[in-house]
C-alpha cells in the first residue's frame, strides 16, 4: 500500500497468553522513544467496530453461525482499517494492534471450519488486504494460559473464549501453521515467564532492545 508509511505491528495468540499486556508495554516503550503510537484492538478500535464486538462476544440467542461470525469480524475490521489504522499509518504513527486478521484465520478458519481462502477474500474486499508489517505470535502451553486466564477473569469467558479445549487447541495449531507458512511476517515469541521478560523479548525481536 503506497499510502502506508508508519509501522503496523499485530500481536496474536490464543486466550490468556498476555497479548493485551504486551501490546500496552510495547506502545508505552515506543511512546517513550518519541513515536506517535496508536494502541488498538480487534474486534474493536472504532465506535462501529466496538459495537460489532459486543454482538460477537455477547451474541443474541442463538448466536451466529460460522459464516455470519466471519462476516461480522471482517466488517468490524473493515471499519477499523478504514477509519483508524490506515489514517494512523499514513501520518507516520506506529499502530500496535491487539489481534488482527490472523485471529480470524485461526478462530473462524482453522478452529471454526471456514476456508482460509474465503477469509482472505473477505479481507481483500473489506480492508484492501492490508497486513501488518510484523505479527508477533505469543505462544504459551495451554495449561499455563488457562492458569493466567483463571487469575485474570476468574473463570468468566465470552462466547468465543468459552468454546472449549479442542476448539482452542485448533486455534493454537492454526496460528503455528500460519507462522510457519509466513516466516517473514511472523515472529514467534515465547510468552512464558515474567511480563518484563516477555516485553524484553519483543523489543529485541523488533530491534528496539539496544535503545532500552
Ligand atoms: P479478546 O479481545 O479478549 O482477545 O477477545 C476477542 C475474542 O474474539 C477472542 O476470543 C478471540 C476472538 N476473535 C476471533 O474469533 N476472530 C477474530 O478475528 C478476532 C479479532 C478475535
């Protein structure tokens, strides 16, 4: 995209791996270095996309079927890209995004049964196919992620987070396959250990560690 001049970083991974914390720490570190940073999330990031988030995570009964769910995620993303991400990148800001397209490919695709080609086609239609410059995949063994989630949410989960171990196992496998397939865009981050340690790994991966 020739109008994109900033740096677009997405954080991806399953539930409870620490994406939101690490996105915030990364945004703070970049701001401390004098960069303009837009810290945002999916689904969400604009008023319209936040409204769709509510429909997705707390759906009216009986919930969405797979294709409708994928379309809603793509619609929220289209609004987010058009109204928040592209303008930020065009003015030279860094965009740190807690989840992006690869979450749809892992959750609605690998775990939910939608074809990856169809999800990419929706993304092309809705968002011009915009991809992050770097996708940080945070990885943690399932048992440790469950413990973190229990500490954070006390067992409460939304409509997608509560889908069960086999669904979330397929999510993790799909993320790993996506990272293997696109090694130039994905960086796999060991999300185990202290927050500060994971943060250090991320800064190192992005070539920012020496400026700490
Ligand atoms: P989170 O913001 O707390 O991670 O919650 C978002 C939930 O939505 C999480 O369970 C992952 C899920 N999700 C998808 O299924 N597809 C997507 O494209 C995105 C962005 C999130």
